[in-house]
């Protein structure tokens, strides 16, 4: 489906849609799905689902896979995570039969992203690492950067900040090398989280977030702009510049609500509540966090809901309503325990060890093959050198008969001397000058 592009004019596609039917109509619906996914994901999802419905009548596995892949991402944006997972697994089932490694890695990455949003971090890491192994084998730098960034997100979520930063920096390096602005902004944004949360380097985090925002605003990436605005607001909150922080949060919230980015809307509402809590405005704090909590329940985002419950517990504690504070604290603990089980922690370690082992084995195999090639090359060189006989040094030669004196003092014909000491073989002839001297009559008669 390479012919489908986001650059196609949605207005033209909408105009021709009523006049199409059959396979042509499905293709137009697929094009509309792509055209609307960045700025109107709900509309994009509607078009994609219409296309899938029509595909029941017209079997086209390639087109079905394309739409399923798009819907997997779009439904994540809409918070329909279990539907997204269903689409992702259906797509993987189709492309696995075609053995297309590039598409399989993309499917693994999408499924990993759904599991991340569902806070099933061990499964997310498993699928991301599967995707990374394929991409490393293919040498797909852009793909490696995307998945490395996503793996960094998982390590950050489970508290392994050093590993997270390693993967983020790997993604940043590749994206700078490839001049991939959009992906670079994402990696910068995520690295900023580490500098803020782990290292406490507010200025460094702010620098990364502002670079990401500048790139996204230049590219007109409406879906990602509010994310950057919220992160800048978080840094300013940590720096105790509350008025400026709220300014960025409200800018983010306005855009997020307008385009339907409910993940960022929920995060931002909770952050606004945190600022009002710090300003001792408990009623406003409760109002905004409750709005965020309502969204997390609608979109089934346990990690975001966990954060809301934690802040709500703090609000009621400050208000002196310890019963409500305890209720939300219990909800927080229940969700937290569900996310971070002993079993999942064990699996993170196993996955990391498996990845590192496979990577090491691959490096060792490359090293082994290089050594084999080196040994073969050395053997060829040794054999060649053994077959070559060289003549060197000062050779005494008779100025009259041209015989050469050997090491034992005997004089030998030059042909014999050279033949015995090298692989050179002589064939005899007569040069033109000697022909004149020795056979003048022959020269004249054949002149």
C-alpha cells in the first residue's frame, strides 16, 4: 500500500468517495484514514472501520493489513486500547504468513505500544525487543531509533532510569544523523523526563523540552505539541514558577481537548491540580484532578489513573478528609501493585538478559567469521609468498658474455641463474638490432 500518502487532499478524497464502490472505495477509505489520523483520529478511525467492514466482501489481505496497522495506532490515540490490541494482533497474524520482516517488526512495535498504554510493561518490553532484534538484523536505522525510544519509555516507567537514558540517547544520535526531526523531538522529549526526574537538572530538561516543542511547532505536529507544552509546565512547576507553569498547562489543555488527545488532557488536568494543591487552593485542585480521573476511567489508562489517585489522596489529606484520602490511597496501591508485580519484575530482567545475550552472541559470531576470513587471507598470503622466489642484492655480471657469478664463484649463463632462483622461464628470440648484425641478408630480403 505504498501508494497511500498523508499528502493526499482530504477534501478531494471526501468528494470522490460517494462515487466509488468495491475495492476502489476501500482504497479511498484507507487514504482518508491516513489523511485524518494526525489531526482528527476519531474521524480516521471511522473511515478505517468502514474499510474493514467492506473488506469482508472483497478479500484483499494486503489492504486489510494496512488498515489494521493504521487503526492499531489510531485507537491507541483514542484510548480504545483493547480494540487497538485486537487490530494489532489481527494484523500480525496476516503479515506473519507473508514473512515480511519489516512489517512484522512494525506490528511488534505497535502491539508493544498498546501494552505500554495498558501498563503491562513486561509484555510491552517483550514486543519492543522482538521488533528491535529484527530491525538490527535489517540494519534499519530509523526503525532502531523509533523502537529504542519506546524501550526507553518502558525502562523509565519501571524505574530503570539509566537504561532509559541509554536508549533515548541512542535514538537521539540516530535521529540527528538521519535528520529525522519528528522522531528527534520525541527522543528529546523523553530524555528531558530523565534529566528532570532522576538527575534533577531542571535547566537541561527545559532545554530538551523546548527543543522538542520548537521542532513540533515548525512541523505543525498538533498531536504532539500539547505533550511538549505539558512537560515544560512540569519543569516550571518543579522550579516553583507556578504562574508560568499554569500558563503552559492551560495552553496544552486547550489544544489537547480540541484535537481529542485524551491522554495528554488527563495528564495535564492532573498537573494543573498539583499546582493548585501547591498553592493551597484545594477545591480547584480537586476539580481538575477529578476531571483527569474521569478521562482515565473512560480510556482505560491504569498508569494515568494511578497518578490521579495519588494526587487525590494528597488533596484530601491536606483538606483534613482522611477517610477520602485513605480511599484514594488504597486505589493507588491496588493499581500500583497490579502493575508492578514480582512476576513482571522478574520478566523485565529475563527479557533484558535475553536481549543482551542474543546481542553478544551476534557480536561473537561476527568476530568469529571475521577471524575465519583473516585466517584464510593469511593462509593465501603465506602460500603466495612461499611460491614466490625473489632476486635481490648486487649481482656480478660479465660485461662481455653477460654470465653471472654465483655465490660459489662459478660463472653461469644468465638464463640458468635466474631460472634456478625464480619461477621465470625463458623463451628465446632475436631482437631487431641483433638480426641486422647476425643475418643481414635475411633482414634485407624480408625488409
